């Protein structure tokens, strides 16, 4: 979140009601769920790539398996970066509220 957006929320922190706190909790849980989805995709790509390499002896399938394994790592790194970015912006909202 940008600093200008944070200032927008800071204006209304004293006016937050239960519904707003619950929405913030849902957003935090959605962020965690998204990280787990990235992790699940990472595991699926690594497992699929490894299976293709070990079980099928054709060169085309072996190359596809290596591509799957190589693509898995940037996907996981992207997930971690997004999780940390959203967590930082959400923690600023929570800190300004307390």
C-alpha cells in the first residue's frame, strides 16, 4: 500500500467499528491463504517436473519437466514477496489503530 493510502486509513482509525476489524481479519487470513496457494503451486510444479524426468524417458518430456522445476522457484519467490508486502501494509494499519 502506498503512503497516501495509509494516511487515508489513519484518518478513520478512530472511527473503526467491529465490521472494520473483522474485514481486516479476513484480509489477513486471505493473505495467508494466498501464500499457501503459491506454495501448493510450487510443490505441484516440482513434483510434476520430477515425475516427468524420472518416469518418462523421451527428451521432450524431460525438457518439460526441467522447465516445470525451474518455473516453480520464481512462482514461490513471487508468493513470498507478495505476502511480505501485504503483511507490512496491513501491520501499519493495525499499528496506527492501537
